[in-house]
């Protein structure tokens, strides 16, 4: 009997897959049976800076926790939310496209969420999933930290009437500004938006206008804060065509986009001698507020900022 040559033996087919090897948790700590899990649900999710920020904080504070990104299809959102309870997760952040859709799967929501209609943070409190939104308050906190700005008695103009605008309006209104004007390409959306808030906040003049140069020029003359909440500016050299030259020199021009760090809108404002406020601070502070909801601990902002900037340099944020 002739021996079978090894060259004649068919090797089993093994599918080649690109599987990354993880030596330790992404916050630099070893995962144990006691490690608590936090995360973020979204789609796409590979661009998120949140794991870098939160894991840096947990490492610095010596917490046995890890923050992981989960790409969740809309059709799988219900199951993913159930998994928060099943896996004993402390909580998660929610990002695009689930901020509105997730509400119906929660046990309760905050009063702010009832007005905003969107959730960015879920807390698992004794098996009850509670929805919060820290976006607007994160925005206000970043304004105060970076520029010392207090909205009380000031005039605001907000560009855009989407979910981000809603969260920011609630946070601003709580600080009792003199007026809030919403400018949007589709005027009916701006009108609908301010109707939501007119009856909730007294003493504030709410107005809706179209997003065109002549309308804006009239309202820009005594504006203290201009906020871009639209997505225009995420592409290089893309900017809204608005008359920044009509703004008084005291005006702060703010953009909630954080990548690029300095949008074309902010570059133009800076050339005109206006103070500018980029969007990274909002991202950091909303994350810090989420962290406090989960842990009861104040997150060190400087550590979160350093981690976010490092992740951006490495190609995150897209």
C-alpha cells in the first residue's frame, strides 16, 4: 500500500476574514468578569470619537468599565435596546439614525426629551431604561467654558430647524435669553419649531424666518450669538451664504460641526474679527454629562478633549 502524499490531501476550506486581535480593552485596562459595559448605538459608527473620550476618562479614574461602539441597523434597534437590560449594561449613547426611533423602546424619558423628541443617552437604572438628551446642555457648557458666554438677556439666531436645533433651543431658553430666531430654508419647519416652545418659555421672543441673506441681514444687526446647526460645512470649503459682515463685532459665531475643527463659516467669521466657537466642545461636554448620568462622577474635560483631538488626528470623526 502506497502512502498518501501530503500534497494530495485536500485541506479544509477556511474563509479568510479580516478579524482584528484585541490584546486588552480599548481603555487600556484588562477586561474581567466584573468589567461594566457602556457603549454607543448608531449606523455608521466607525467614525465616532465617543469611545476614545470615555475610555480615556475611565482609565484616568481607574474605573473597571469599558465603552464600546455598536453598529446597529434600524431593523435591529429593538433587540439592541433589549440587550442593554439583558447584558446588564450601565447605559449607552444613541446617535444617528436612532435618536428619535429609540424612544418607543424605552421605559421612560426626561421632560426635555418630551420637547426635543430625541434621545442621545440611555441610563439603565435598576432595569428601567430612561432616555435623556445632553446635547443642548453640552452646548451651553462649552460656550461657558470656552468663551464665558451667558445667554441671559441676549439675542440668538439659530440656523437650521432639525433635532440639534431643538436641543440647543431648550438649553438656551432655560437661561432666559431676550430672543431666539430660527432661520431655515423651509420656513414652515421653523414656524412649527418655535410653536413648540412659545407656550413653554415665557418672556422670550421666538421668531421664525427664511434662510436667505436679506432676512438674515435684518436680524443680524443686534445679534449676540449666531449658531449653525445645519450639516453645511462638513465638506471642505462648504459654507452657508450668509451676510456675516452685518453682524456686530461683539457677536459670537458658533458651528456645531466638529470635523473639520474650523469650518469655512468660522474661518470667514474670524477674518471679520468675530469670536468663534467650534463644535468639538459641544461633543465633549455632552459626553461628560452622559458620563455623569451613568456614574455620578464629573468627567475631567481636559482628558476628554485631549483624547478627542488625538482621535481626530488619527482619522476619526467622519
